[in-house]
């Protein structure tokens, strides 16, 4: 039986399912769309009745996926496969919700010498 000595990186990659989204990204976009649709539907409920809440909550993920897929694909182009999740973890950490082991502080190097190396005698 033949074995594959070289396994390409893309073989283990998550496949694109719909409009540039992978399966976990599609689920995350649908969840964010449903939550934001719920919040946006509350003012409409005062004017149009309670049926505006489930209608807008169910329609907003479709709108987000339809228009957000192209934008997300352009943001991810040329970046590592875990780029979106790294950015998500970085935003969570900056809000104080993420893993405290994630280092978010960056500083530049400075060279300081304690004595003059070119001493004239």
C-alpha cells in the first residue's frame, strides 16, 4: 500500500462552504446576525407589533451572510487560515474576556549603553 510522504497544507484546511464562509464562520455569522436582529427588532415591535421580533431576528442573519461573505473573503485573502479566530481572540482579550495568557502588549526595543565604548585615552 502506497503512503503519501508529503501531505499538502490545503488538504487539512476547512473547506469554504458558502460565500467565503467556512462552516464555523457561517455559524458565527448567523449567531451574530440573529442577536443583532433581535436587538434591532425591538424598536419595530412598538410600531408593528410583536411579530416584528421573530421576523427581523430570522431575516437579519440572511442579510448579514449575503453581504458579509464578500467582505470577509476580502479581509482573509492572503492571511493564515486561523486569522479570523486570532483576531476574535485578540478582541476578546482586549475587552478582558479572553485568555489572560495571550500577550497583547507590544513595545519597541531600545538600546542603551551604560558606558562609552569609544573612550579616548
